[in-house]
């Protein structure tokens, strides 16, 4: 796989993980595809790759009965992220599960940031 294609794939996976984490709720594959303007099969591959990653990302895939993307009754899979590693976040800032400490941009205000070491 060429380096540029691999880099784009990594960026898409990380952006997807951060977006799902910011939603604070399980998200369907169709919602991910719509958010990033990608086909459903690509969104499924992205979620599959995120589920297989071993870099500290904690996520889960839930299955419930409902209306699928084709409009038929059946099983619908929802993807959620509980923890995002620091390297996934813009600027490498630490974020906690206590999301009320963040401003609208998703970053801690200066008085609540981690001290520089």
C-alpha cells in the first residue's frame, strides 16, 4: 500500500474515532458514512479496523433490532468509543471522560490544561 494511501486511511480512522467519541452516544455505520461522505462499505471497513486496533482505543459494537440502512427490519450495529488515546486528539491534549470541562472546540481551557513537563 502506498504511503499516501496508508496515511489517508489512518487519518480517516482517527477522525472517525474522535467524532464518534465526541457524539457521546452509539453511532450507526450509516451516520459515519454520511458524516465523512464515504460509501457504507468503506465506513464498515473503518469501523472494523478501529475495532482491531491495539493502540489504546476502547470501543464497542452493539447490535439491536431496528430498521437498517436499506429500510428493512433487522439487526442494526451501533459503534461507540469510550476512550480515545492522546495521539488521536488534535494537538495531543489529554481529554478525560469528564467532558463538561471542555469548551465548545473540544479542548480544555488554559486554566484546566495539564501542566507541561
